[in-house]
C-alpha cells in the first residue's frame, strides 16, 4: 500500500511561512543585476535608469578606486587570511584608519567588516542586561538587532519625537547605563534626526549618544564627514558609525570616538575578534575613497542639486515624500500589492526603483524608494519624474 509521506514538522512550518509571505506579497526574489555602479543598469537583460542604488557619489564605478583595489591585491594578496588580532592586520588597515581619523577629526577609529556588523557589534558590546537603549522607531534593522543581542531593555521612541524620548528618559534611573541611538539620515524616509536636541537630551539625562551615518557619510559636511560634521556636533557624539558601502563606493564600516572606546571595542567586540579581516582590496578602496571624498566637493553639490530637483518635482505632482530632505526620496503608495504593481510598472517603463514593504516600513505605508546620485543626468531625472507622475495618476496615487 502506498502511504503519503508526511513532511517533517519543521519543513512544513517553514514552507507554510514562505507560502504566507507569497500570499501577502512580501516574498522576495533575487534578480540578476549588472552595471548597478552606473546610472543605467541592466536587470535580467533589460536596461533601466538606476534609481535604486546607494552609490550616491558614483565612486562604486570609479577607476581610481578600482586601481587601488587591484594594486592592493598585487601587493597584499586576495584575502586577509585571519582576523586582525591574529595575522590579518595588513598594513593598509593602519593607513585607512589614519585617513579615517583625520577625515573625521576623531581621537580614534576602527574599520569594521560591514555596517550591519558594526551596529550589531558596537551596541551588543557596550550594553548589557541591566542597561537601557533608546532607539528611534525608524532606525535601521541592524540597530534593532544589536539592541536585541545586547539583552538591554530596548525602548523604541516614535520617529523623531523627542518629547516621547524624553518621557522615557525621565522615568529611567539616573545611575542606569543608557544609550540613545539614531540614524542621522533615515534610510526609508530620507529625513534627518534632530541631532542638536538629541545632544541636549543625552547631556541632561547622562546617556551615551550613538549615530549611524550610513546615508550621511560622504554627503554632508564640508569634507563629506557626515551630517554630524555638517552641524559641527562631532565632538558631542560619543559613538559615530558610518559605512563605506554607500557614498564611499565599496564596502565596510567605521566607528570613531575616544581612544578608550575604540580600545574597548578591539578587546570585546566579538564580530571584530572572531571574524576574518577585510580583504586588502577593500582597504585600498576605503583609503582612496576617504581621500577623494574630501577633494571632490563638487560631487556633493551635484548630488544636492539632483536630490532637491527630484523631491520638488514629485511633491509638485502631489506625491507624499515622507518629509524627505535628502537623496533618499520615497513616495508612499499604501498597500503592498499596489506598491509592487507600481514598481513593476516603473520597471516596464525602464526605471529601476524598489518597493519597500513591511516589516521594513509600517503596515499600509508600502512605498517606492528612489535614490538619486551625482552621476544622474538631469534629463534622465526629468524623464523619470514624468513617468512616475503618469503611473501615479493612472493608479490613483495622485490626482
Ligand atoms: N545602517 C543603515 C542606516 C543602513 O541603511 C545600512 C545599509 N542598508 C546599514 C547600516 C548596514 O550597512 P552595510 O550595508 O554596510 O552592512
């Protein structure tokens, strides 16, 4: 007799969850993408205007970064062979970290293997069970995961609502170790944190302040040192992290702060101690990008011009851009399915922009997230705005 074979319960559970994701239009698929470092990319063989990358200043395709990477491979090899505390601390680390410290005008700095690892590592190393973390509701997932890993009490205040934050701070024991943590440029809404007010609160309530400059590094400040630098607040922020994977064109992350802080992280941060060091090529790119970003302010100006233009045009057409004031320009669509359809229609017209759905953004606030870069041509942006407005009207997103 043929009896039907039952799936093991764990397999059944996972498959059910995948089916559910499919049902609610939240199932993700990988698509083959080429030339993402260029303003026009190719997805599954179709050429599209690239409004989805974080290559804000265009350094990902820069010949000087590529050469620095190739030179580093020739001199130091393909891989670091071990973690930095073993034998992976090749000479480019010291050079890149010195460039980082000079650029950020910091006492000390450390390069970390990725932005995700940096947030996970820094937060879970500095805080533990009896401490308290105050985190903006729209902070990046890596900050949330770092807080969870730390086992500290994790309080999420409403986005940029500092009265809400202060109400929590007021209730906290004065002697508790406290961390306020925020993105400086929010990755989904494209708006800024109120850093001056956060500094005031951290001083009043004896808390540490940590900023994530993933979307600010390279873009804001006289030398591209970040949004905190733009506001001349670097010295007031205890822990500043940022990434080299976006405006700086390659990969990896940094943290800068006081000497004792960096020393502590080198000794205690598990992701730093137990993970292989970055390949030399990445350090070559990081060092070169830090130099270029200071020498080429015109890229920042061009990016600002493009961002401003794109935000203004979409607002004029009636789109809700979530208060964006940066190069990240979302338009709220609403339901997941509708956002997916919007993205698909954009792609059909030759525009690559991603639909961002819950849990990355709140329920019923699924959106299309556009990112503009210094590399874009104004004519192409204009063309894209026209297409977006036509689709928006046809789908009833705007009138
Ligand atoms: N922080 C923020 C605000 C981010 O947007 C990202 C990347 N999406 C990260 C951290 C993680 O950086 P990385 O991609 O270098 O891991």
